[in-house]
């Protein structure tokens, strides 16, 4: 059976672990990247089904990643997962092509509900 | 509910001078104290069971919703400052306007889920805030005045600079013309055969020199009070002045150490003028002494020489521009220089026993600086 | 004493979440978007000579602190240097910046903002631990940073985080300090390590 693949881009190993545990429990195969630059390379190389993206990262932040990703015209959806709860941030991300916006901390049922549409059968 | 105040705690909460209400996890009012009732005109019976948002200021609904959620979700107390949330529960103040409140919202956890409540305490800080606002107004007014004063001073400085420049140019031109005039007069005097003519020429020459002195005076006087006063070491100034009179044969004894005086930067001229006067007019000056003594309200710098001194009838006149023995305007200038920072000078010597000048320095215009 | 980088990373992320919540409230209060910087975190002992606020100079700082107790005992504080404190008040209260003076009205505003930040961070931490803490009321002081850790023991732990907000071209630098009595860090560190070990 094909396993849905997700790429998690977050500078916190702790956060990546929390997310990946939750996603694996839902049957996803998980790839990880620790900043936007690494995430961009991995995204292009691995072509996952979904990307979950933090915003506040050193080197290349989430906003820059979204701009670059949009520029590449790749249709893999990006779900923003951030501690920044401002509506202005949400709007900016959606304008940059984000497919969804979730706030930290991780609430498992909310995550599951959010990612469900992105899994390929 | 277990955690709503019974009559004991209720009467206690009624007796504190703050507005108190308790809100359950559904945001319904379960307690409303007497102070709050008095402030709002809403009785406890009328408030109980209603949603707290009915009583909260409309401007604050969205933010307060966020904060109350935070409080219910396990944070600490919510603290609402008077500046950002001045009227959490709007209540009129007896002196007009609304009461300004400092509000604390303390979550209280019940033993069972769903039994959390919020204790809301409103502290009236209207008077304190109004006092701070009054102080701020005063401070802003003072700052504004200072700004205007600084602007005026800057404008004056510019004007002063222009005037100085103008007078420098004019003075320079006049002096050049005067120099030429005096030179011709000198030649004419040499060549005059007639005694009467020569006397006349001498008088004209003398008047010419007077004009030159008066012009020199304007050059010196225009600098008085132009630069800001500053702290200056007296001993250094005295030594500097002595060095400028290199050729003069008198012994200087300076008993002033570590003393600084707050005065116009031309203070060094004062000591120079005094020493120059001693040399020029003291007739037999071989010693000059500068000392200092403490007085109520300040100190006195004492300058003495062992020359002829100043007759009693001249003691004030020497400080005028038209002066004794043609001392010129040095002492007039000295008095002007000292007066900039409230210092005073007078001559108090005994005629025949030497000149004695006392410079009075008030408290605040002197300091002792060691090392 | 160096802490496990995994623990540092985990706590930093929890602080990050708390700061994000606080920034949201700050955005609501100022009516403007708040730009956050990546927070940094280090863990030391109270007796460590390179103490808190050592990068903030020798001036007294505007500080708000809250003492807490329960499964974790200690104090959390947020410290603002004078210019940042003034900027924050100006942003929140739409004041003219005629002076950086912290009078009573302004210090109250700072207390409110400090309280929001501290509660957001400590709330996140206590929710992660699934344990509730009891909090004292916030206190505002203007003093040197060493004042905050003075009541604590040399071997107590000091979590020292630096964050920066930018709102409408004004920058607000803040340093957060969590002092934990001995034994209080262990449950938090333990749970983070348990998550990382996949328990």
C-alpha cells in the first residue's frame, strides 16, 4: 500500500519529533528538514505529498520558503504550523500559497482533521 | 455553587473598598459586591446570572475575550492596566467622567472540571492617574518652554555672531584708517615748526589714541558673556596671567590650591588686568599675593600688591570706563566678566600700603577639586 | 553546568509557542502586525557569573516578574531595557515619545504586557506538563537583573531566553528569565527527553 509522505520543516528537533510521532500514528511516512533551505532542497528532491512548515527559523524562514516554493510552481501543498497566532500572519501565508494554517501547540485531532484532505490513496 | 461566597465571605468582600465580582466558566456572574453595585447602579440581584460581557466596555470585548480564554485555560491572573483598559466595567466617577480602574482577574480552580471561576477585582485608581496626568502636563509644558527658550537662545546667538562680525569688520576698517591718521599726525608733528600748531597736533593725536582705546575696548567687551560659563582652576589662571607679564619684575605668591570657580571663560583676563594694573600703576610693586578665605555664603579671593594702592575717593571710579590714572577699562571689564556668574569685585586696600582687590564668590560658584 | 541540547531545544520551542501567543495579544492591543525573531535560550545555574541581563548594560531595567509554585517552583521575569520599555508603552498606548520616563501609568501598562507574556509562556509549559501551577500577582520593579535571582540558591536553575518583537518600526528587546528551584527542572526535562526517546 502506498504510504503518504510528509516533509516536516522546523528548526526544533523537539517539535519535529512531536509532529512526526503524531503523523506516523496516522500512517504517514515522515521526512524532516531543519530550516527553509534544507526543506526546499528536500521538497524538490523527494516530492512528498504534503509539507508542514514552521515560520520562525534561522537562515531561511517560512515566509521566504513559501515565496520560493510558489516561484517554483510545484503543486505540493504546504501547511503552515506556527506559534504566531496573528490573523495578519495567517493572511500573509495564505496569500503566499499556503494550503492551510495551524497554530502550535500541537492538538492531535486538529492536525488529523487538517491533513486528511492531503493524503493520496 | 460551592465556590461562590456564602454570607461570611460575601460580607467580607462587601467590606473591601474595591469592586469585586465572580464569574463562572460560562461567563455568568455569580457574585457582585456592594461596591460594584454602588459604582454601577446595578444591584447584585440584577447582575447575577447575566453574562459578564454585558457589563464590559464595548471597545474591549475582543481583546478581553482573548485574555479571559487564557485565564480559563490555566494561566495565572490577568492584569489589566489603567492605561489600556481604564474602564473594564464602566462606572461613573463622582467628579465626572468614568472611574479609571486597575483590574485583576484571578482564576480559581474548582475541585471538578467545569467548576473553575474567575475572581474579578477592580481597583479605583482615578485620583492617582489624574495626578500623574497633571504631572505629565506640567513636565511637557516645562519641556516646551525649554525648547522655545533654546530656540530663542540659538536665534540670539546667530544675531550675536552677525553683529560681532559686522563690528569686527567695521572696527578693522576704522583701526586701519585711524592707524594711517595717527601716522600722518606723527609726521606732521615732527615737521611742525610752530609751537601752537604742534600742541594742537598733539591734542589731536591724543584724541586719536583715545579713539583707538575705545575701539579696543569694544573688541574686548563684545566677548564678555558670549560663551557659556565654565569651571576653571584659579591657580592655573593666575599662573597663566603671570606668564603673559614676563618682563614684569614682581614675585607672585599664589596660596590658592585646588579651587575651581564657575565663571565666564574670560576670567583669566581679570587676573591679568589686576597684575597689569599693579605693574603699571602700583609704582613700586615687587610682590603680588593671591589668597582665599571662607565667608558665610561663599568665599573671597583676595588679591594684594605692595604698591601705592588706590585712594579712597577712587575706589569705585576705577571700575568705571573713565577712570583713575587712565587705567583704561580693564577693571570695568573685569567687573563685567565676574558679574556674569554673580561674582563681585571691589577695592578695599589702604592707600599707601598697596592695592587690595576682593573677589566675592558665592556658594555654588566655587568648588574644591583635589588632584 | 551545560544542559542537554535536546532539553534546551524543547524548552526553547515551548517558550517560542508562549511568545507567539503573547505576540498575538500584543498585535490585538496595538492594532498592528508583530514581527517576531527566533528566540534564543541558555540554561545555567543562578550562581553562574555570566548572569542574566549581562548583555543589557549596567542600567536598571524595567522588569515584571511572577512567582509560581506547585509541581514547579520558581519565578519568571521579563526584562526590558529603557528604550524598549518606552517603545512598548508608546506602541500600546499610542503615546507621543516625549520621554522614556517610566511613571506609574506606564509601569502599569508594562506590567500588563509582562503578565501576558509570562502567563503565555508558563501556561504553555504547564500545559505541556499537564500540571497546573499557582501564580502570585505580577510585580513591576526597576532594578538590576541580579535582583530577580537574589532570593534563590546558587545551584537553582536559570533559564535565560532572549526575544525581540518589532511593531511599526519600533523594536522591543526583551530578556526572559525563569528561575527554577532545584528539582523543578527535572519533570520538564524528563518529559522532553521522553518525547524524544519515543516513549
